[in-house]
C-alpha cells in the first residue's frame, strides 16, 4: 500500500482504499470467511488488492475454498494472469537466460469447481452434484448402486464450451496485444481426453479465427520444457489445476515464490490482484517475507485499471531496488520486508519530475 501511495503521489493515478479484515483471525473469532457485506463492498470497487492467505490453525481447504476460491467464483474472475519473467542478472535464476512467459490460467472450471462427492454403501442416497456459475448451472445425478459394494470419492473436472471459448478469446487477444505469434495450450489430452480434447478443438477454431498459431504441450513435457527452454514460450494458456502447479514452478524459475504476482481477472467486472504465494506462516512476523510479489500484483492492478505508465514505473522501481541489492534473505539480502517496501516506494518517489 505504501508503494501504491508513492505512485499516486507522483502520477495521475489516485485511489481511495477500504480495508476488509478477511482472514484466519476473524474466522477463528467469528466463524466468518467471506460475508455478504465483504462481497458487496468489493463489488462497489474498481479492483481488489489481496494479501495472502493460509494459517496452520485452520484445517487445510477452509480458508482456500471459503475465501480465495469463493472470491474468484463470485466475481467470475475467469482469467488468472501470472507472468513469469526473468530478473536476470539482478536475481539469480535457475536458468541463466532471459524469458518472459505470461501464464493465463483458467480460473473457474476444471478440477477447481468443488464438483464431487462420495458414493457407495456407506453414503446412502444417490450422490448429486450441483454446480452454479454465473453463466450456467449443472446438475449431475449418479446412481449409488453402480458402485457395486465399494465406497468411492470423486472430483469431477468440468469444462463448458462457453468457459473454454471465453478463455481462448482472452488468450488469443492477449497474445496479439503482446505481439506473440503463437499461443501455447497446456493439457493432458492424451489421458483426460474428454475435457482437454474439447478444449483443443475450441482453441483450434479460435486459432484460425484470430490468425495466431497454436502449439499443444502436455503438462508433464511442459514442466520439463520450462526448465530446459523457458525462452521459447510467450503466452501460455493452461487449465486451472495444471496452472496452479506450473506457476509455482515458474515462480521458482524466476527467482522464488516472492517474485510472482498474480491477477484474477474478470474483463467486465471486479478483478483481484494478489501475490501467487500464501501467508508463509513459518516466517510470520519476522520481517523476512519478500514484498516484491505483492508489489508486482499492484503493478498488474495499475495496468488493468488503465495506468500502464504507472505500472511500468513500479516495475522499474523494483528493478532499481534489486540493482541496489535491497533485498530480503530469500534473494540473498539482509533487509526486512518493510525496508524493501520502503526502498521501492522511495524509488518511485524519486522519479518525481
Ligand atoms: C494459488 C493458490 C490457490 C490455488 C489455493 C490457496 C486455493 O495455491 O493461488 O495458486 O490453488 O489456486
Ligand atoms: Mn498455487
């Protein structure tokens, strides 16, 4: 927030912020995750700037599903933009080459819909899965008898034609805006043939429509290729679950989890910007966390809100602070979170004309 304030002091960007106390402390005190009030406040804003979530005192999945995934679903933020850009030579990289991969992770469907359940003799009645998204509802009914005596748990990976179409439209437009000549689509179409087969067909149609090449990569091969030849990728479209995994790999490739910003984008609605990392409870309160990922999320927020120059300014300030050696321990420095944040904010202020 300090960095954003610095930007607003020296540019035409200005903002009012309302703070919402969403997270584990409030949850443990009141049982509230994301209230209707929170949602209506966020709905009234241009954008949401989100910290990081996770707490070992809360069972895994509660905060993730109740806050983060809920927010993404409520606001239908169907694109998760996650750039993986080298900061070489300022940040030591796993591969000493220049690269700039922009991951577009589909953010509403696939295995992330919570569409699943249990069935079999211990679970009684017929399992029923109900999915509600802004653009559709879906009801799946299964027969308990079909389990033949064993108990099952299942999680359905779903893609809708409309969901894939809007994803593909966004990806090809994004590639064309960036001047990329191809879109890479990551999947596992050799195994999950139904969902990813349909996805391939739709991307192929869109590739022809936009006149931009399409390249298919299986996710396992992509994990390898990201290490071996990251410089060969530009715009990469990836379904939700694989996108979660590959962008953590990407964050390490660019120098660490503390370097990854993320935008949960609804091009027609309220978008949310956050670092890709969680709350790092093991180092909480020690001033060791690298604030750059959060600052890069603010950069994406500025770009998304129509302030590309202010975004670039932030990017340059991060670069300058790295060049200065003003870094937290994860990047080999000995500065605190606050000091790095302050340095970046000062760099921004020093560009005042
Ligand atoms: C991320 C996180 C979330 C995800 C979790 C916390 C639900 O890992 O933003 O990548 O899987 O999307
Ligand atoms: Mn993740």
